[in-house]
C-alpha cells in the first residue's frame, strides 16, 4: 500500500503521525511510505532519518495526499486540508467528529474512509489510542505542578520532595485512572506525600496494591475533598465520566479554605474540568490565579513534549497501521473488533452512531 505522512498544519501541533521506526516497519512489509519534507522536525525527527528508514520524501502536502492510499496523521484535517482528502482514501487520525459538524460534512463529501484513533476500543472498553496521551499528561502534571509551587511564580514555595529535616510536599490526586495513577507515581517518586481519591473501589484497591506506602488511597466524596484541600500543596484533577462533563469536585467557595499558593493542575480541563473555576489555558499562558490559588489548565498538555508524545502515540498506532496496510481496511476491520470500532465514516456514510446523535441527524438525512 502507498502510505502518506503529511506535516501537521494545525496551530501549535508539533507531533507527527509516524516515526522513522514506523516507516522502517512498513517498508520492511513491502509498503511505500511518502513523508512530507519537514513533517517530523517538531518532534525531533529529520528528513534524513526518514530517508534512511526507507521513506520517499515529498515537498508538498498536496503531493502526499494525492499519491497515497492511506494517510496517517495526528490531528483531524483542518479546513485547508478538506479538499486534499481523496475519494476511497483511508484517513487514520484523531478526528473527534462529534465536536465539528463542518469537518464531518467535509469528510462525508470526500468519500474517504475515516478511522478515528479515539474510538478504537479494546474488548474491556479501554481506549488504547487515547491512553498514551493521558499517560503523558498525568506525568507532566507533577512536573508542571512542582514548577508552579515555586515562589517566583506565586506558588507556596514548597519543594515537593522536601529535604532532610523538612516535611515533603503533599499532593492530592482526584481520580485514579490513567492520568491519576501516572501523576501519583511521579509525585511519589519525588518523595511527596500523596493522597489519591476515586469513587471506583477497584481502582483504589489496585493503587493500594501497587503503590508505595506513602501513597494513601481515600474514597472520593465532598466531605473528604473539603478536608484534604486545606492541607495539600498540589491538587491534580484527573477525573473522567465517560462521554460526560467532568463533575465539579472543587467549587469556587472551597478555594478560600486552601492555603495561598496552593496549585491546581486540572488535567480534566478538556472535559470542562473538575474544578468550578477552571478555564482552558495554553502553553503560552498556562496559569491564572483566583483567591491566591494558582490554576494550571492547559487543554493539550502533551503538545509541550512532542518527542515523547509522538513516540508514545505511534507505538500504539503502528500495529493498526500495519494491519490496515497489509490487509486493506475491509479485511483489517472485519478481523479486528477494536479497529472496527474506529470506523466513523465510510465513503460518505456515517457509521458511528454517536456522530449522528451529536448533530441530531436522522440516519436517512445523512
Ligand atoms: N489536558 C490534557 O492535555 C489532557 C491529556 C490527556 C487526558 N486528559 C483528560 O484527563 C481526564 C482523565 O483521563 P483518564 O485517561 O485518566 O481517564 P480514566 O477514565 O482512566 O480515569 C478517570 C477516573 O476518574 C474516576 N472518577 C469518576 N468520578 C469521580 C469522582 N467523583 N471522584 C474521583 N474520581 C472519579 C473514575 O472512576 C476513573 O478511575 C480526561 O478528561 C481526559 O480527557 C487531558
């Protein structure tokens, strides 16, 4: 198969859909890989690296789309790319169709085969192509939180690990899912005292089994949250209710009970945040202060570490890319139920129920 890897042109997106290692695997399997010149630069992969791995470099995004049977990228096509997508072309990327009607209509019109990373689903309901980004954000939340606890940026002036003779900092993690566990692990590694809360006892039992003894589990309810926010220096929001807005576990009035300089990193900001005062911020201007509490709520945290994020993402997408290339999309999705769940639009027809529901479209009107 002919596979194309265009440069991402969405604002501030430095990731790329395939690493040189991915190109190497595909070429080894007899496929041709076209990579747009400069596509990997933002992630630290250069044209020479792709060439050595067996890719053919193309100068323009138009050529990559025109010559490829399958496009592998990171973000959904933006308006400038809509007309580049070809009839019968496979496009494998994050789409998040339900949040954009124009994109959905454009992809219907293109008559391409759209397979969305975010809806590929394991038999146990996990989303394997979303997990790595939660892992990145969870680990990063402690790095960022530690930084904003410093006094010059209005934090409490606490070193998370403490030093001999001084108590370590205290980290409260809301949610013991992917983000929460990675955050707790990083904080514990720095020597901080960690409290992690969830409403799912299975998750708490797991954390209790695998984490060191300075990571304490506690059931998540308003009473316990009100108690802990008074004494913890850094609070991480990693809560998710699938398909719904995050519950507001910290309300505006609670900020007053926190010590000045407490830092909140609300990773769940992309689902509205689990703190009432959360609003999305950017890497250029990541924090704001309300009632002396520092709020960090960057909606695309993995974007700040494109090398790690690209490698983490392509580690999990490559097996599916290989399957699609080796078998073609029909056989590949017939043989693999997880991948089949990724099918969103097939040659002009929306096949993912939630998209039709999101726009209130009747199936026959689509
Ligand atoms: N900001 C970013 O850049 C970024 C990056 C990746 C993920 N995220 C977001 O982070 C959030 C968490 O993602 P995840 O992969 O860890 O999800 P997950 O499903 O693995 O974990 C969420 C956890 O929240 C728990 N939970 C639900 N209600 C709760 C409550 N009332 N109190 C405490 N815990 C509760 C669930 O039981 C679950 O264990 C999501 O909104 C995700 O989209 C943001």
